[in-house]
């Protein structure tokens, strides 16, 4: 099958951030996919989950399968999502991957969450149809916190449910309504580094934020087309700096916010030809290297974008310039900024671990991706020389 893959260096939008210093510009990096049933083709793709190794998992809903790609969109493998006898077919719409490689897939027709390993072997499933705790009515998204806790957006029950990594029910919150803590078709869920749970409250046209137990913290958004306004926010993702990306489906765009809800930038228009044209996007994920993947559902494709300049790093004391990401993997192995990776970078990382942890984006130097800067990162950098 001919791979549909476009890699061009085109600046899609130059959007100046509101309420923050400087500009936040996202550049189109590539896209792949077309309508069909072949390898790398899609039919109503929905959820997306970048893995820690750079691979990208896509929930290909109408084809009833999960497809896996390289970070640049090269097809790798796929597997069919099984479904119970009481379901007419599989309809995988949401996907998340935990730190140990367990792949959580929401099947909204079967009202289940199915759990696989990275190669597609099913480990177990949980859920079922109903209103009691642990049962679902059209679940649409799933997220995993850093502690392994699983959160499911249970759309037609208008609630969020929380589970252990093995699917044991813990708690639930929500209910139909417009007040704080109530929902009208929650469609997206994500968890930040502090364990705060963000929910795309689609038909209330807002984002709500809760602690891990469901206590309401804050909300933003109203119905409209302006900055920070929404027309059915359906999916949500959070990057390593806790910035929040919201898919504003009816307006065919992505909006970016601070963790507190301050608008930063937006991009996307209705269309089907040009990079950055969207037709009812319905998925978003952010990779470790900062690449933002948008599932362009109506156009049967995935588009990738990167923030110009990468992560906001500064010169490390003892370095000669700003650190650099030499292989575009989101980690800045040229710690001293001399345009190459060598033993001097290892020494500087070891000597400045405390300073780097306090002053730099942790994700830029967290080589083992455990959420902190420590001696294990120094060892990994040394081993990579």
C-alpha cells in the first residue's frame, strides 16, 4: 500500500500568545492517512496516544482496530479490537498508554475498556453496560495518571470514573447539569503532572479541572468562537510542561492554554487540502519531544505540529550556549550547547543536576523519562556516547 506521508517545512500559523510573554508558534511537520481499510488508512479515526519510544497509536474506530506508526507516520503494525457477543462490532474511540506499556482502549459500543500490551495481546478488560460504579454508557476517552490510575470519560452517564491500573473501580463523580462538577457529555479526559484531572465537557462548551478524587478545582470556557471559547471541545491532552491542548471540534481547531486556563494560542481552519486544514478533529496527543498529533477525523488522517524552537531551554551554567536536541527526540543531549554530544555534556549534567531541575524543563533532560532529573539520567547520557 502506498503510504500517504507528507513532510514539509511550512509555517502554518504565527499566533502571538495572549497573557504570556513572546510568541507561541506551531509549525506543520507532517501528515499521514487516507480513507480506507488498508495498512495506514483510516475510517473515522478518533483517539491517539504517543508512546515513550516515539511510536504513535491510533484508535481507528470504524475499522475496529488499533494502528501503530513511527513518529513520522510510517506504518508499523495493527491489531483488531475484539468485542463481546452483545455488541454488534468494535468501536475503539479512546486510547492511553501507561508507563509499563499497557495500552488502554475504550470501546464505546461494547461499553468496555480493553487492555493490551504493545503488540496487541489482550491482557484483560473491565466495564459493562449500566449506571452502577464501574459500568458505562458510551465511554469515549481514557487517561492514565503518572501513578497508574485510570480515568474514563463515561459520556452518556455524564461522569468521570476512576480505576486502578488493573481495572478495579475506585470512585466516580459528575452527573448531568451545567454547574461546577456536573457534565453534559464529557468527551475528553487528561491528567497533568500534579494529578489534576482535566475534562472536556463537550456540550457545556468548557474545560473543568478536578483533583484525583473528583473535587472541583476550576473551569474555563463558554460557547463561542473567540479565544478561549468553544464549540464542542471533545478531546484534551497535556504536555510535559502541563500546557493544555483542547480539540475544538465544531470550529475545526486546536487551542492551547496554561494549566490554569489562560489562553496561549490556536491553530486550524475548516478544510481538506492544506496542512492545518481540519474537518471535525476528534483526537489530540502530545509526544515527549513536544510534537502535537491531531486526529483529523473527517479527513481520515493524522497531522503533526511542533512548537518553533522546541522546549524553552536556557544556557546551563558552565555551558557555551543553549542546550540542543540533536536527534529531534525531545531530549537535549547537547547539554553544554557546543553543537555536539560528548563527555563534557555528561560532566555538566552531573555537576548541574540540581540547577537543571530547578531552572530547565524537566522533560528536556529526563533521559529515562521517570519525571525527574537524577543520576540515572547521567548514566543514560554517558551510555549513549
